[in-house]
C-alpha cells in the first residue's frame, strides 16, 4: 500500500478500490477506474512496486474469491478493506519506520521529489492526475536550499 501511495501517488480510496483485474502483469501496468478525476488512467508502476504487489498476492493475500486486491487479513476474508483500513495500514507502516506523517503526505513527498529532480509542474500534475496545475502547486513545495544556489543577487545589493 505504501508503494502505491508513494511511488504512484495513489489516494487511499484508489488503493482500497483496486481489483486484481486492474493489473496487467505482463505489460506492467495498473488501470485506475473511478478516480477522483472521474477518468480511467493506466499507469506503469516502478519495478519495486510491482514486485511488492506480486509478493503480496502470492504470499500474503488471504485466499478469497473477492476481486479486490486488498482484503481483510482477519476472518472473514470475504470482505474488501475500506479507506480507513488503508489509512491505518499506511500510518502504521510509517510509524514503524519512525515517520510521523499522514497517508496523504506521501503524495506531497512524491510531488516534491519530482520537482527536486527537475520535473515541471505540468509533469507533477500528470503524475498526480490533477485536472488543474494550480492544485499541483500546493503539493510541490520547492526546495529552498536548491533555489538559493541559483538565485541571482538582488539588484543594487553588494552580494
């Protein structure tokens, strides 16, 4: 779940609604349906994300006929997990790693990482699936230290 939120910028609702047939394992893609933007998106997860998902499906996912990717770990397994369960699982993983942040902060982390590695705000908007680039500006806080290195001196100042 953390990989999906951090590597793809998925919202907790999108993670909770993922189904097994949303994944094309051969092509290495996941199709998001019923997203906040009301469109269908096909994304190529990074290899590490695909490997983590495959390991979950093969070794950890309880046996069930449910189509959802993530199901209850405790019986009864025949119910999909909800948004709250995804939030709790991600928060628990973050706390275990010593990070006191929310699930949604992973989208901010992805956006900031993209900007800090040279991506444009348009590219960030595309990755986060925002309809407006203004929304992405909120997520993509700039790296002030990096900006200080390239900032020109103020006109008329000594430095």
